[in-house]
C-alpha cells in the first residue's frame, strides 16, 4: 500500500483526462478502495460518493467510477441515484454462507494438495500469521494477520491443481476478510488460530491426505464459530445500521 502522502500527490481528474490510458489508474483505485471496504475502513451501511473518494485518495472521477462500478458488480456496494454508493450490509447469513462453502471446499483442497504443496512455504506463512507487531494499531495487526492467513490457505488451494477451486476460495477468503474486520476489529481483539495450521503442515509432511482434510474441516468450523460470535456482538452493538438479517430475509 502507498503512503497517504503518495495518495495526496496522485493526479486528479484534470491530469487523468489527458492520460492516454486511464485504465491502470482505475485498477489502482479499485484495489485500494476494495481493500478499505474489505477491512471495514468503510463500515458496512455507510455511504460513499465519488467526490469523497477523489478527495481521500487523490484519484480522478473516472478512476473512482470504474472502481465503484466493479465493486457494485461484486456486491460490495449498491448505487443510489443522486446520493452515492452504500456499502453492503454484513449479516449473520453472510457468515453462515461463506463458512458453509469454505467448510466444504477447503477440506477438499487440502486433500488434493497433499503431496503437492510446498510445506516450507506454508511454514513461513504460518510464522507470518503469528508476528505480533505491537507497535501497530490493532486494525493494522488484523490486516497483517489476514493477509498472511489468506496466503496460507490459498497456497493450499493452488497446490490442489484445480484452478476453479482456487478462484472460488480466493473470493470466499476475500469475503471473509470483511467479516473478520467487522467482528474482530470492532470488538478490539485479534483472531486466534491455535495450532491447526501446524497440524495441517505436519499432515502434508506425512503425506496423509485424509488427516489434512479432517484438520482443515475442524479449523474452518472453529474459526466460523469464533467469527459468528464476534460479528453478532458487533452487529448487536451497531444497531439498525448493520442489520443482522437482510430486509429480504427477516428473522424468524
């Protein structure tokens, strides 16, 4: 990520209009704004405007619009005519659906990756998950953990050899990042992963696909329960602006 000073020095719309190819700026805007949506720098339920994003990031209007259109297509924001874009709410159903898919797909990825995954890489990523960074703000510590945790799980998914499985899990892990940021960040606590990562690595070293599959399932189920608890607490404390259920899915 660039520093805030670098962002303020970035050219605004007047320069962007003369750029021979504004697409890279749009891609940059998309990546940065998406990151801040996924990490709840922009809280669910809040409203963004193109002008606000131009001021905050130093991007031009066309770049911000490209980013917002892509985020709307992905379901992270919703366009509101003449008002801006509302960040999609987080619901308990989101948590349930994301983890319901992960608990099916990640054990499969672990079994397929057995004998193929680079366990030395996994050990480095596991170690990165545990670096405390006490000098950083808690939200930044959570970001560092989530980045390393994402790379750990996606290294396994990639080693499965199934590209569709890898892409699906990449999308799910990104969605989970927002749930974790909301649940753990708002509750001012870091996620805990205990020793499941190391147990999975040991299973890979032993070429035991069934054990790797079992540990992966247990790991996702445990993390699901922790995340559900934290997200529920955050939603409850936030009130009506962050509904527990969507308007299309009233609580029964």
